[in-house]
């Protein structure tokens, strides 16, 4: 049996509904205009339940972003560690990431474009999540390089630059309101990473 939160429902289920409700409200109204009343109405729980899980609106929004990032990390890891030739593994990881964003275009747009409105804590969380993606990319490329000694595993800073570059392409596509088309960037992202992997060492 799940732990109960005193309101007749499962605590974990309520938390998920609240973060989903937050994402939906922010997508529709923007972060600044979203209220806790908007969130609980969409989550179909009480304000009391909200405050059992989150201190305020910002904390709930950050949890929504963190949950989405955690899901994306799992998707990329599962795709990138399949037993494929290195270029196909890179392509699979990039495509899986973009496809996961495309699967929920409204949520992706809302959480991505509204992040800066949530203040310094949100931007710090974004940097933390980008670092996690960069670390995952470094591990994936190090594993891929084991099959080809000519490949050059990028330094951690370069992996962050690669993740940042792909993220900027995603942001641009979202700002241009191109839902369902982020996977069109898969070829560009794959070639960018492949170019760094195969580049000769600098003198």
C-alpha cells in the first residue's frame, strides 16, 4: 500500500499530479500568471495537499522541471547504451532525447521558455541538469571510443559545449513554434558530436 498523505490518496500520486498540473498551468498561462489555485484545480487536489508537498509555487515548478529532466536522462541513457556501432549509438541517443521532447510539445515549451521567469534557483537547476547531461554524454562517448582507437573522447568542458549547443538549437526551434519537429535536429546534433569525436588533436 502507498503512503497516505492524510487526504485520502497516495502521496506519490498526488505529487506527480501536482507537478503535472503545474506544467499544464505554466504552458497555458506562463509562470508568473500561474497561481497555486490553477495548479490544484488541474491536479484535482486541495491546497492543503499542495502544501504537504511543496512550500510554494516556485518549489513545485522546479520539481516539474527536475522530473522532466530525470525522465530525459533515463531516455538518453537507455538509447545510448544499446549495442550499436558508435555513430548509430550517438544518433540513437540524440534522436531519443529530441523525440521525448517532441512527445509532449506543450509541456516542453512551457517548462523551457518559462524557466528564466522562476528566478535564480531555476537557472541554477538548469545548469545542474545540463551538467548531468554533459556527464552522461562524456560516459557514452568514452564507451563508444572503446571500439575505435581513432576516436577522441571530448573533455568534460567540450561535452558541456556540445550539450549547450544542442540545447540552443532546441530553444530556437521552440521559440519559432515548431512543435513536433525537434527530431529534425537529430542529424545536426549527431554530426556535431561526430565531428568532435573524429577531429584530430590540436597541436
